[in-house]
């Protein structure tokens, strides 16, 4: 398995550590777009974590379930109000199959990169495609690798420099596309030290993985608010679609009023 299990000490402080991601200004545009793409649902979140996105999406009336590898993250989710509305399966998103088909599968917060080999990232796409009904969408939120920001001759860069959070990423294996992110964070008045490997993945590589899984790129935006994706974009919301069966008009494309990806 190419993912590490998030342990209890990390799970217990996840929401506090990443509180900025729970800010309604950050979360609401994501939930708005996912609700729109889900139509009536059902939806499934791969790597659901503590339910940051799934719980508000469920509160909008979209039936949501989830797959999560870490029992400790799952425990945090299960302790929250209304968590019983979100069925949860402990498993690896590369292989775990939840019964039924879904109008939306989504994988956010850079978590495709937590799977640290290319074949297993390909498996995530295949598994997403297997969960989708024809016409359904697989949504991936992931950064664009920032190798251009690494100074010449160096293998690392500081990506966060606050008194409450210092973050450094090291590009350790350019062939395997393996980097590590290292964090020193002050959370609830104590120092949290966290390091993890990730496999960075290029936009075109995502498109190829989707193609291997029988999906096609429908939209790519630079943010949940629908900003155009360009060569300068540092993150992306990619929407891959499972082709609808001929004559099946039950799932319509989202009427999101923004341009499709534009490489500028
Ligand atoms: C950055 S958190 C994101 C959690 C949640 N999606 C969110 O947006 O807050 C990454 C999550 O992915 C889970 N994870 C990592 N690899 C996984 C895998 N192969 N299958 C399922 N879950 C995985 C971790 O346990 C963790 O809960």
C-alpha cells in the first residue's frame, strides 16, 4: 500500500491544525460546486477525513458516503453531530468498493498525492470510475507542483513562514515524483511536528490517468470559485466525466458559468 496511515496524534488535532480550511469563506465555494455537480446525488468522498466537506454537503441534502484509510480520522468524524447521516467505510481508496453507483466522486485537499506511487494513483482513478454512474463526475482538487519556485541547485523550498507555522518541502526523488512536506506548527499552544511524503502529479498526468480509467476532462479551474486555470495557477479543480450512455439524459452537465481550462 502506497499511503501512510494517519495516526491518532495527527487525527486529534487535524481540525485545529487546518482550521483555515474550515473557514466558510474557503469551504462554502467547494460545497456549492460539489452540490451542483452531484445533482441529487448520491456522492462519495474518497479520503473523507474528519468530514470537513462531507458534513456540510450532507447538510445541503446530498446523500454522501465516504472511504477513509485511517481509523483515527474516522473516529473524529464519527464523534461529530450528524455524522450518522454519512456512511463510512474504512479502506484504501485505491481498491475499496462501496456498494452502489454515484453521480459524484470527489477527492479534495491534495489527497491524490498521499498515494505515493503512479500505479496506485492510476488505481484511484479506476476505482472512482467504477463508482460512477454514466454521466457522473470525478472531482480532484490538487496543487500544481511548484518546482519552478525551488532555487537553482537547491532541492527544498520554504512554502510557509509564519511564527505559528513553518513549512518546508523537499524534492527528494524527481524520477518517482516524491517530495516530503515538513511542518512545525503551533496548535492549541503546543508545537506539532509533522512530516509526510507525497507524490506530486502534473495536470497532464491527471488527464492521462483519467483517460486510462475511461474518463474525460470536462473542466479545470484554478479555484472553487471558478477562476480560469492558467500556466500561473498553483492549484486546480479538475472535473472528469464518465461518458453517459447514448440516450441517457438523466445527468446533465453543470451550468457553471466559467470558461473551461485555458492554458495561457
Ligand atoms: C488532507 S486529509 C483530507 C481529509 C478531507 N478530505 C478534508 O478535505 O479535510 C487526507 C486524508 O486522506 C486519508 N488517506 C490517505 N491515503 C488514503 C487512501 N489510500 N485511502 C483512503 N484514505 C486515505 C488520510 O487518512 C486523511 O484522512
